[in-house]
């Protein structure tokens, strides 16, 4: 399984890997807390910033996960017994 990590701005110049996505980033990506937990997306409760690149990463990850999801099996109607 591929784990995703956010990018966070360092003090001064540059970027580094973060510990998790902020709640605002996940909300802007259209996810609720239950979906985040089910997809095992890391969340950093201390972060308050929302970077557009992280939102795009989450959206792409969710789209890929939904495409990989197994389709549900269709239930066949029970065959009627012959009399």
C-alpha cells in the first residue's frame, strides 16, 4: 500500500515532509472523518494551514483508491424450484 505524506513549509525557505494532513485540507478535498479513517490517511491535529498542493494530492489519492476498489458482486435471484 502506498502511503501519502503532505508537504509543509519550513521556517524560512523550503519545504519538508509533514506528519499528516490538516483538517481543512481534508475538508476541501471533500472527505469526512469516517472516510479519512477508513482510507488510513494520516491527520495532524496540530496543523492549521491548508496548502493547495496537499489538497490535490489527497484528491488524486482518493480517486485512485476508488478506481482500485473491487466492484460489488451482483446477487443473482434465487431460481424457482420446479414443481
